[in-house]
C-alpha cells in the first residue's frame, strides 16, 4: 500500500509539475505571435505614414472668373469655371477626380459643347487655347524665343459666340488624377472601354449639376478624341439616356489599322489624298467648298477605281498621275514613282524640298 500510495503521490506531483510547465510553454509560444502582430502593425503604420507624405493635396474648390473678349466688333462677356468632378468605381467609391474648364455666357437656349483632345495622354488645353476657346495662346510662332512669356489674346475663331464650352481633361492629363493604386487605375481609366464609360459619366454629371440636360448638346474630339466621339455618343444615349445633337471630329483617329495594307487596299490613299489636295489649294489661295467637293468626288470615284485596276490599265494610270500631280502641286516624276499613292509625310517633305527643309 505504501508503495502504491507512493506511486500515487509521485504521479500527482508529476501532474502538478507538468501543468505549470505547459503554461510556460504556451506563454513562450505566444510571445513571438504577439511580436509578429506588433511588427505587422508597425509596418502598416509606417506604410500609411509614407503614403500620407506622398499623397497629393486635395484639389482646390471650384473657382469662377468673369472675363470678356471682342468678337466682330462686339463685346462678349462670359464666366470661366474651373473645377472637378469625382469619378467612381463599381462600388460607388471615389477613384479619381476629373478637372473641367467651362466657359458659359448669359442667354436662353444656349447649347453646350464638350471637348476632349487626343493622345491618349493629352489634356484639352490644345483645343482650348489653340483652337476653339475664347483665348488663344500666342506662342511658338516664327521668331519667338523659347524663353518668351506666353501671351493670351482674344480668339476671333472661338465657338463661344454660339455655344457654351466645357473642356474635359481625362484622368492622367492636366490636373486630373486617379486616387487609387496604379493597378486599379489602369483598369478604371486606361483601357478603351472604361475610358469611354467614365468620360461619358462625367459629361452626364456636369449636365445634371448645372441643370443643362435640356440644352442642345454637342461633342468635339480631336485625334484620339475622334475615336472617343462616336463611342461616347452611343454610351450616353444607350446607357445614360442622354442624346447628343451633334458630333464634330477634328482629324479623327477612327480606325487604328486603316493605314495598314496600303499595297492591298486603296483605303489608305483615299484617306490621304483629300487633305493633301486641301493643303495645296490653301497654299494657292484656292481652297473653297466647291474645290473640295471636286477633290472628294474624284477621290471616291475615278481615283479609287484606277487604284483597284492597278497597272493593267496603263492609260488610266497615266491619267491618274497627271490628275494627282495637278491636285497636289508635286513633281510629276515623284507622283509617277509613287504610283499616285501619297502619304502626308511624303507630301510635306516634297512640297518643302525647295526650301531646304
């Protein structure tokens, strides 16, 4: 019994000794986990602090200015508004800010025209200060020094006389920017589908904010803005219920592959001959609507069929070379050598060859 009792005492003591030891082991195993959690928390805090330091400050509040220009002997007063609208992800969270510059005037039934430039990667400053805005940036002219300060002058060709203007800077251009990580920004802003969708939404939001849904609405796009033009128009009408009254495309980039396969298709040359002929007519002070109508009729008719026949019809080829030479003012031997197929770079090079440029 003593032996048995001693064994019981020994077993009980062993059990009592093991329990604290297990507790110590557990405590020891908990310490690295706590340390790891603290290290992760410190790392997260450090990353947040670094992100806060590199984050851009918020865009300023919407600003307004009253200005005026002289057009055709009359004074046109207008309001300039520079501000931004948020663009959101599918969950409704703000993913970026789009900056807009609007020129509006007093008057009933004023239409509004939205303008986007090319690129992609170009802000609307070129259409604004170089084409249809109320002010023209007078710089880059012959004889100017690179260090000369730019000067804004009244633009007699502005469209503001007959329509309000809203210039849109897509995300990544001007002061417009994404507020999400780069990988997410690529999906939301830098693909053709999402590009069309968020710009369309910005147009819709501007119309709602400014109570202009009832106005006549137009869209002008230059270069890659031409690629956007019909797609934005379709998206606005089919998805947002907003119909545009017209679209203006300035040297539009419509089909990325249209200039390919010039050896097989006449389309590239049908696209380049009219603008080359227009440039020559302008140099000769003969550019008129009727002159261009004749150019287009020839291009779509006899020129196209001659290109399709190829060299099998020698008489048609000879006649085409003579007509293209007349239309472009280029050397007949050069036109003959090119087979009447001209690109704009070749035209510019040959038309300025005598100037040594």
